[in-house]
C-alpha cells in the first residue's frame, strides 16, 4: 500500500488533485488510517490514474469519467461511441484524439478489456540487478524470487522489475534483466550490483493485472506502431505486490521526414588502427544496452550479410568511408549523408564495434539505431579484392531488336512484378538515376544518368558501357547484367539488371531498370 504522496510520485498527479478526486468519489483510497487520516492506495490505483489522464486528454469531463467508471464493461462501447459522435459534431478535438477513441472502442468490442496508454516521463528506480539468458519467462519469475530471498528485507522495496531485451517475438531463450527495488545501500556481500533505470524521456506506460500481461503488451506495441513512435529501449515490466503490472516502453514521437538534412562527409582522415579490417554484423538494436554477445536478436543483419570493411586511409567503397570515430555513409532514398559515431570494445575475448547509425527514423526526429559488428580480422584490404566481379561472356552483338534509344519508365525487383500502370513501386519516377539508354551497332552504348543534387543529366564516356547479345557490360567493375525485352499491352519494355554497389559489395539481388522505346 502507498501513501498519497507516493501515489502522486508514481502517477505524476499532484496530491491536491488526488484529494479532489477522492472528494468527488472518482478515486477513493483503498484504506484510510482512522488515527492519522492518511490515505493508502493499492498499486492497482495507478491504472485508474492513467485512465483518468487518458480520458481527460480525450475531452471527457470528470462527471463523464465518473459515470464511465460506474458502468459495466459491456456498456463502455456505447458510452465511448456517443462521445466520439459528440467530438465529430463539435469539431473541437484533433484527428489524433478521435483515432485514439476509435482504437479504444475497437479494443472494447474485441476483448471487453480497456487499456489506457499514456506517454510521459516518470521517476527513476534503484534496483539490485542481474541479467541472464533464461529458457522461459516462468524461469525469469523464479530468478526474481531467488533475488528476493537473498536481499536483506531492510533495503528491499515493494517492486520487482523484469527487463525484456529482446526485439522480436521468440518462444524460447530470452535475454532478460532482473531487478528488485532497493531503498538503501546494498551490503558489500551482496552478489548483485546496483542499477538505476531512468524514465526521464518519453515512455509509453500501461497498467494491467498479471492475467492481462499478454494482451496489455500487445496493446502497448500496437499503440506505439499505430501512432508513429520509434521504440528506443527495452520493455520494462514492473511488478507490484497486489498483482498489478506496469509496462514501460521508451519511445520517441516521429515527425515528417526532413529530406533537406545533410552532414558533411568530406572530412580530413585520421587513422584508427583498431578499426582497419573486416567486420561481421552481429546485431541491429534500438540501443547499446540491449546488446548481449551470446544472444543475437535482430533478423535485419541479413542487410549486411557480407559485413563491413574499414579500408586503409579511410578509402571509400560502396556507400561507406571513415575517419577515426566516424563511419561516413552516403546512401538511401531519400538521399542521406551522415557522420555515424562508432566505438570499439573488447568483450569476452572478441572485439566489437558499436555504430550509432542515422537511419530513416533519425530524419524524422527519432534516435539513432545501434549496429553491432564483430571483428573478423585486421587485414588491410583493397577495394578490388572485396568487390564481386562477373565473368564477361564471349558473345556476338547480333541482336538487332535491341538497337535504338530507350527511355526509363520504372524500377522493380524482381522483374516479374512489373506493372505498366505502377512502374515505380520502389521510389518516385523523378528519383530514378538511369534515365536513357541507346544501343548502337557493334556493341556501343550511350547512357545518361541524373545528378541527384541538381537534376542535371550526364552521359558516361563511351568506354564505360558496351553490350553483347543478352547482356550489358560495365567495363570498370566489371559487371555483366542481363537484359530482356517483353511485350506488354502492345508495348515493348526493355528490362536491364542494375548491379550497383549493393550487388558488388553486399551481394544483394539486383533491381531491374525498365525502359520504353
């Protein structure tokens, strides 16, 4: 049980407001000490506090909230629907609040369970802490019980905490943190270190009962995704003595994409011998804290399947260069040029690099992602030896059907999905790099490309490209790209593989540029 001041700290509602809610019959205490007059509240009252905050933000008056609290759950839907119609008629509330109301109403119809989610900052918690890879979540609960038995009762608080460091759904082998709240100094003999978990940035909060945890956590993740938040940390599950559970998930609200943002990547080179060599990607995480050397979490590492090379003197390859402390990247659509800070650490006999990577969410006001790489070797590679090159076929140039000029109309992968009514499903037409191609007799080619900075066109020198029957050859790399002509709806379309750096250095399946005569 908590005094009114303690509930105020947890809910961030002033004591004066809590007393007012009590007087109005909206939030009565669970117990009042007749001698002292102190109000005592169960931890489950946090749910009511968050519910009141959420409903007030939706425009409900205290009188309406009191009526809603008095209704059985099966009547909630009708009440909420009436309020939705009122908001639409008056047109005084924002579209976002209406969407939240509709989402709550939908949840009530599906499960008759109402979860209130509030985005806010809250106080830190001091813990005696441990971290383990456990086979099941039930085993995790046993770890907490064991910690309770070991810790002195004099310094143990009311709450215990489970920290879920996983980033994707799994059914076994969980990387979890375990904490017991402490109110004083840990004895020197304590086997657990002290850890402070802070919620001083925006956090999505949800309170439910122990039996509602699965539905509550699903609702929390759905809310975050539906309302365009970026997840920036692990899920914290705070367990109370009266069977209440509070979930906390660090988030950042995303904004519109800022395509104008650029960073200078033409920096003077400073060497870092520890960085030179070949690195294998081992994880892709919301933050550094979630890394565990024995537990890979993300399936996104396939995007860097061939790893990352730090070449001597910071030499650029693919879309990367570097200088000490920074990975310099130039990639993506919309185009992104970034200075991505890195650090190198020795962990368990291995060398790891942690890169604060400025991905698409960063351009929407979000946080960097944490890319984790393990060092494979410290060789001084040359760009030529890490690049995929193709064999050049010895074929004639006798395909007369290809001769002439073609203009780009689309970009697809694979070629089979091409739809002339939606030729550019990947990026807008104006952003396509390859603009025209002309096939000349004898194997010559003229290709024009669009400068993404100023929109001007340039034509490659004659020695760069040539063709043989069935293939387009880029001489400098070299790469051999297939071409084919398909007639669709009485129109000839030319498909040419685009073997960019994604193919040459990452081994990705090529896209296909599509042209019309």
